[in-house]
């Protein structure tokens, strides 16, 4: 198995260029040390007041953190996809980033989701004011954030979004609290809210753009505190208070849920790409240790059991990447669609649920396994492997839990015959398509409770079969 992220990507004939290789080299030489020290530092400090008692809500990361963060922005991780009308560069750079630091990919991902929402759906005046600031290729770029989840829970947004948006004197103001808000401190955030007096219903969610500062220069939202997380410490996740915050409606009022899901889908594909990258890093760290550790007279990697496990892990990584990358290719095809969406969008949605669900689990399993291969060294926090498992545990949860992915995939199959679209898509890649068709039909024939009860088992099988079919697109020799 090729060990570095760029060497792995090349197995899939992905065109990289020198700057991506330079980015990878920078991480090996310098970035990884910065990333590790940010992780070890723990929760970033929130400085809430100035000496005169005014709220400032500043995050005190060391300057090296910003050097690391700005690198990909300077390379155009947000700008280039809009120039090229393709997200490939965004996801390739995300793969390399996540190999070293999956938390660092979060600011880029939520910035991209925000920029895409503004680009596609904001009023011309709002777009002209804010979009150019988001696609700068320098340190003055405005970052984005996507804040939907509230204290009642993130899975059921329809019933748990209590943030209220009110329209008065030609302006929207928002009041409420967001409980898990990554990239807290971002210059712009897209925020889910309910318009005043509308009852709780998924179709009554709307999406708003909320800048960090009001027009008069005062804070437009407040950071109540920063979460103390087990991993992804290179992105600050906070609790946000919206108090008469100025906002701009994005798209039509009744389109909120579609726009939220569009933003989430960009993130779910990023999560899948990041999960495979972290899973690869786990194999990389396991291989580095196992090649040098000697037991019973030879390197542990040369013992038959471990040798087979390494082969299994390598082959599974290829399948996982093929599945995640198919989402990237498919997203490029539907990127500028708006509701009502095409069948291709439905297929993209299904693939994305499968990929988010399946790859995050592989990341967790690989990181656990890498720890076992490293033996006692695996659990010591001074070495790299212990961190990997902490990082991995966040991947299945944010952007929608495994249950959510499984139940949403089930819905696409039951309501939209998603499995038939998937089979047609995989038709030329062998007999896996007919197995997927069978599983989808069996789910459809069950009563709803039975289908829901067994959904994880079926969706796991469908994900694996899809990945096995897709990897055949690439003639990989390793
Ligand atoms: C580090 C981190 C950063 C985050 N950043 C953001 C962010 O920037 N913006 C944002 O909006 N959110 C963010 N989140 C929130 C994240 O999206 C939620 O944690 C996630 O959606 C789950 O919501 P919850 O934690 O409230 O769990 P809940 O929704 O309360 O769910 C609890 C459990 O119940 C399960 N469950 C729920 N419904 C069902 C069902 N029908 N059947 C079976 N099981 C079910 C869930 O799968 C889960 O296992 C972040 C989370 C983390 C951990």
C-alpha cells in the first residue's frame, strides 16, 4: 500500500500537481508539529471581555495555528471550486489535510458550505457584499460556519430549532441559542431558524446569513463558551447566543430545509473524504510501527495474521475511497441544481448517506486497530496513534449520526426507489447491482417498523456492495 496521502490519491488517477505535493511535504516537515501542539493544548481559550467590560469573544490560538489554517485558504480551497465549477480541488486538499488533522478540514468545509449557499441563493445585494470576501486567497478571507443544532438535539431539527427570526422595518433579526457551533468566531454563519409565529414543522425552517459584526461594528452574536472536546481541537466548537442578531434570509423562506441539507451534503461528503484519509493515516501509523517492532524473531508485520489484516485494511481503504470519491464526482454533476431536484440529485443523496455512514465507521475501526497494532505504545498520549482514535470518534457523530444516515438512506429507498437509481448507476460494474436491488426490494416489502428496525444491517450491506462495485472503476495495482 502506498503510504502518503498523495501517493494513495494517485492510485485513483487523480490529477494532483506540485502544489498539493508541496502542501503534503509542509505538513510532514512542519504542519504536523503545529497540529499536534494545538491538539495537546486542549480547549482554546475564549477571551470574552476587554479591560473596560465590553464583550469581545476572542479566541486565543497561537499564531502558528493561523499559519496552518491560512495555508489552504491561500491555495484557494474556497475560491478555486467557484472558478473551476468543480469541488474536486476542495476535496483533494481536504483529503491531504485530514490525513494530518481531520479537525482542520472542518473550517474549510463549513466555509465552503456557507460560500455555496450565499453564491447560489442570497439576494444579489447580499451576495455582492459578502461572497467576494469569502473567496479571497489571503489571510483576510472571511470564514463561514453552519449552525443548526440546538440544546434539544440535532437529529430532529424540525422540533428542536427554537431560534426565531422576525421581520421588522425591512430587516430580519434572530434570537436563540445554537448549542454545537463549529468554527465559532467565523465572520459569517448560516443559521437555521423559524420565522415568528410559524408552528414547528420541517417545512417551516428557514436559513439566514448572520455576520459576526453588526453594521455598527458591535458583536452580532456572542460565544457563550467553547466546548471541551476529545478531538478536532483545531476547530473551535462553541455555544452561540443570538440576541437581536442581524440576519439575511437565504433563498425562499420555505426552502430552509432544502438549503440546510445542501449545506450538510457538502459537509457529509467532506466527512467521508476525511474519514478515509484518517483511516489511511491509521494504516500508515500501524505499518510504520509494525515494520520495526520485532516479536518471535521477525518484524510483527511479517507474521501471517498481521500480514493478512494489513491486506484486508488496504483493500477496504480502496473501496472506501472509491465510494467517497463517487460522491464527489456526483456532487459536481448536481452542484448548481435547485429545488425541485432531479433524479441524479436523489442518487447523490443516497450515495452520500451510504458514504458518510460507512466510511466514518471504517475510520473508527482502523484507528482502534492501529492502537492495537502499536500495543501499549498505542494508548500513550505522547505518540500519534492515541490522538487518531479521539479524532475518529467525532466523525460518525457530527454532520448527522449513523442512525440518521441509515434512516435517511432508508427513506430515499422507500419513497424514491433510490436503490433502483443506484443499480442503474452501477450496472456496468458487475453483479453487485443485482444484490443491491434485492436488498432494497426486501426493505420496501417490510412493514415500516420492521424496515426501520433492520435498516442499519441492510444499509451496511448496501454500502459495502456499492463500494465493492465502484472500486472496479479503477484498475489499482499496489
Ligand atoms: C464536535 C462537534 C461539532 C459539531 N458542530 C456542529 C456545527 O457546527 N453545527 C451544527 O449544527 N451542529 C454541530 N454539531 C452537532 C451534531 O450535528 C449533532 O451532535 C448531531 O447531529 C446529533 O445530534 P445530538 O448530538 O443532539 O444527538 P441527538 O439528536 O439527541 O441524538 C441522540 C442519539 O439518538 C439517536 N437518534 C435520534 N433519532 C433517532 C431515531 N429516529 N432512531 C434511532 N436513533 C435515533 C441519534 O442517532 C443519537 O445516537 C457538532 C457536534 C460535534 C460532536
